[in-house]
């Protein structure tokens, strides 16, 4: 931090200049210096100025929610800034700790560039659970939407594709984020000016929620997610898979393209009911969104999971093709669903085995169709080497004619010299034997 920025010690109550956050107070009172602005904004936060696990000094607040807060901390002794998420220890769920550690172990293995790296996790001295993530210097997508309005289609799709890359890896490990929203997506800019989307808190929402504005809880009292970005099945507390995250990303993409989420009006329960029952408002053509891209977004926002994209890879393929203006590859799943056969893509192993053992259909004879039914375009032109096909029968006919003429002369008893006086002319192709014809071209 800048050396002229004021820092504060909560032990002596003194602001200091020329010192850095996480340093020991110059008054040697045992206090640790924090951001003065953080103290002024959160004067009663008990964690500011504390050290967690003897190495993470909490110096500022990055965000807060119903289950806890995310702090800026300095990792000692290396002095590395990190984001430390603390989950309240008074949650009414006896299994929260076991689920927390199980999920944290999986999240720590995620390596996609779009997912913020998890450095550490554990249980703090006061019994609260914590996770330590890399600190991202950037802007929340939430703030960017409100400051910049609708994004250009290619920019919006570019960010969505990066997020989908992380979802591919996470869903393959069985992780569902369950709280994808612009507040959980940070956009950083690299040295070349390229925007890089980073998903925050991946995997945490599956265990404890984390939405400060939902007011919706399960029987165990665990927050489900944020109503504005919640899938219909999540709103109904039904079993979830990766397609729930695709719905949430569809809401985000809709908001990026239009500047407004599809359902925003009313209380939390009214927004949830809109996700369950109300059709998604169409995207205004005046916004310049390619029709194929608008259709892809609306498909991601289908009420039924089976009508959405099968997985994150399929959605990424459709978005990329739609934004580039190229036709998407045929989607087998969509075709089957249009014929009310979507369930065949999710058959259990026994059913698939029975289908594999069914007798194969009789092969039809592969005879070519009659000439009048074949289009000219469908019949390839084949060039053959050697003489034309019609030359052989013509030569045969010529030989037979000559033989017949000779037999006629022999049988009639005429002298041989008469053959020379009245030669037999046989036309072969474009010439005759007397004219030196070569039998055609």
C-alpha cells in the first residue's frame, strides 16, 4: 500500500502514517495495523486486526453476507495479499464442518484459469471455518454492468466462455457452484489489455449458500442462493446438477447483453416464482444481439433442465458459433427433445444394455435408384481411361460386315478382282476405311 495512506491500530486507537497494514503497531502495544477506512466503515467487526492461524492478518473487508464475510488479509511472513473467507461458526447444521472440508479438498484441486486459486482452508481459533484464496486486483462484474450498461455481444460471450471453461472442470469433479452471479465474478485486465473473468467462491455455495438477499432457506436453515440468478429447480429445492449453473450463467449473459436481468421486480418469493413459471422476456432486437446468440441465451434459460444445453462444453460451442455467425453443429439432444425423446439421453445402464442387445434391422439392398429419380448433381462425373465405350460395338459390327461381304463374294463365285472394283464402305465414327478414319475420338 502507499506509504502516505493512514493505517490504524485498534489497541491504542491511533492512526499512523508511514507504516503498512499487517505491521505491528509502532506503539508496541501488540496491535496489528489495518486500513483506517475499513475501521471507519466496520468499527464493530471483531475480526479486523486479528491474525488467523498465526499467519493471516485481517486488514480490510472485501464483502459480507449472511453466512460470513470475505476479508483482505496479508499472509505472513511473505507479505502476500490474499482473500480470506470466514464462515460463521454458529450455523445450525451439525454436518457443516464435514461437508466444508470435503468440498474444500475438491475445490483446492481446481486449476482452470477462470477459477480463483484456493491456497488454504481450515478451522480458526474461534471455531469458524475459513478459506484463503488468491487476491484478484480487478472489478466485480456487478459494478461493470451498472457502470457500462449492455456489453457488446463478442465481449459478453468472451467472458461467458471463460466462465464455462471453469464449469467444465468443476462439473466433471461433481461440484456445482449454486451461486453464480455478477457479484461472484471478478474481471481483471492483463498487461495486454485483455479481460480475464475469475469465478469467486467456487464450491462454497454448494455447502452454505452465501446470498445476502435471498431470505430463502432449506429445512436445515441453509441459504439456497440469490433469487435473481437462481434456476427453477434450485428455487423449488429440487436435486441439482451442472445445468443449474448453466441457467445462472444464462441469466448473467442475458444481463450482460441487455443491462437488466430477466426477472428483477418484486420480493424474493415473487422473483423465484417468475423463474419457475413466467416466460423469459425476449431480447430486444434493437440491442444488436445476433438472433442465434439470443436463441442460445434463451435455451440456457429453459425452465426444464433437459431443455437446456447438456453441459458446459455444449453451451460454449453454441455461444462461440452464434457470436461468430457460423452455423452451430447439429445438436442431437435438441433434435431428440423436439421429438419428445429427450429422456433417451439419460437411460440407466441396464436399459442401455438391453437396447444394445436388440436384433439389428435388416439391411436394405444397396441398388441404385432408377435414372429418372437421380438428380444430375447427385451423379458424379467419372472420367475413364482408354477408348470410349461405344467404340467396341462399332468395331464388332464393322468386322461382321466385312466378313459377311467376303462370304457373299465367295459364295457368288465372282473373281477376286471385283472386290477391288466395288469396295465396301463401312463408316466407323467420323471416317471410312477408304478415307483413313480412325474410328472416332
